[in-house]
C-alpha cells in the first residue's frame, strides 16, 4: 500500500506543479498517470511545440516546460505510479481515501487532487482486422514506447506523421535492427529539425520511409511476423517484429466518471469560489479536467487552481493551525531531501 498526503491523478503540468505548492506546505505527494512518463499532453503529443503564454517565458518548448517542472519539484521527492489508470476509489470512515489502479496498485491518501487534463488518454487505434489479438501478451502491437530496450535488434514499423512518430523513429534507429516509418501523406506535421533528421537518416539507410501509404493487415499466427502495406494502390509486405501506430491520443474521463462526482460537459464540477473542491469532501479537481463559470483551459489557470487547492488541503489536515503565507524570496525552500534554496544574503557594509 502506497501512502501519501495528496494523491495526484494526472502527471501533466498542473499535477506536477501541485507537488511544488504542496511541498512548500510540507505535504508529500504521489502521482498516478496512465501514460508511461510525466508531462501529460505536453510530453506525449507535442513535446517540441512552443508555448507562448507561460509567465516569464516568451517562448518555451512543451517538453522543456515538463523538464523544468520536474527539476522544480525534485527536492520534494514525489513518487510516481506511471502507465497505470486510477480505477476505483473508496472513502474510509476517517476521511482518507483508497485509490486502486486497473493494474491493482493501491494508494492511501488524505486528499485527492484530480489533475487529469482532458481525462484518461487512450491511443487512437487503426481500424485493422485482428488488431485486438496482436495488442495482447506482447504479440507485436504497442501504442506507447515504455522501454526502448525492448526493441533492440528488432524490426520496427512505426505509423504516423506527427512529432511522436518522427521522434521515436529517430531514437529507435539507433536501437532496432530496422525502422520503417509509414505515413499516409508525403508531408509530416512535426518539428522541422525532426523532419530533417528523418530525411538524413533515410539517406543514410537507417530509416526506411514509405509514403503515401497505410498499414492494412497483419501476418503471423502467434504474433506479428509481417505487415501488409498499401502504397499507390499496390501492396507490399514488410517483415515486422513490432508495429507502433502513433496516431495521437483520445481524451476520456475514464473510470473517474463513475466515482460519484458531479459531471458537466464531460468535466468535473468544482467550487471555484473557494478551493476547487468537488461535491465529495476531500476530492479536488484542478486544471483542464474541471469546470466552473468562466473556466479557461490554460496551463497558467491550472497552476493557480493547484496553489489554492493545496492551501485548502493544508487547512483541512491542520485544523486550528494558521498558515502564514510568506514569499519564497524571504523564506527560501527546504526540500524533503535536505536541500535548501534561498536568496543570497545581503552584504552589510558601510560606505565611506
């Protein structure tokens, strides 16, 4: 049983920043996310796309923002349950919660912060016969790259035309025996440097590019042995150990929709006049997953909501103890790992 003060469901930017604000209040956090790495949409969908509305950053790449957030919260030692979906919740008589993932991992927390962005992300799957068979028991279809070493020395076919398809094709070209990238168009929607890198690797023979084309079928009785690919009305067969379709993710509220929370327009209603608490005491919803009058789905709004939510949790867990808000420029930051960050002391010196 994993125990923590605040259990955060969702490792996107709002969920990650919650760890920082909670840490200032000496509250420990654990994060659950269905994706295999922190960062939510920023890491999975557009890590190399610039964001222009983060205060203090005229421009920051989505992936770099995630990296910075991870560095910011490192001293508060958050723990993660990644690649697992929060499935059930139970509220105990003492007001604490037990949240169990679909994979059976149990977590006990004093408060719940649902920061799931637009919900649980499910991969957009190609409409191919028997694909469900090959998804199971490591038979050859993967929608996420959790461990690149799994593909060492293997023949990999990646389908897609965005950043994820380009980036993983580049990365796995140094791991796999062969990498074939299939896209239904000749043009790619990705970072220019990634497109140019794929072009370079193609010229070097490290990536095989098949466009405009689509994967239309599988061959193999026990697991994938090859793929049928349609190109310009003709068919070709490509040897394949793993097929990785990267067509983006579809957001769904998922099992959280069955937790008894008040839902409106596929989002969780909260009390925005106070602390972003839901209709269940002790459960909060922050970031894009919530809804209230005037709601704006912006990262900076999620940061604000996380800050007020953490103050509410602190007051709930410390009744009668008044927390005096002080600026970090004055107090510094004491990490759970024993580190301390503070401004340099002013020099006291007389002037002749």
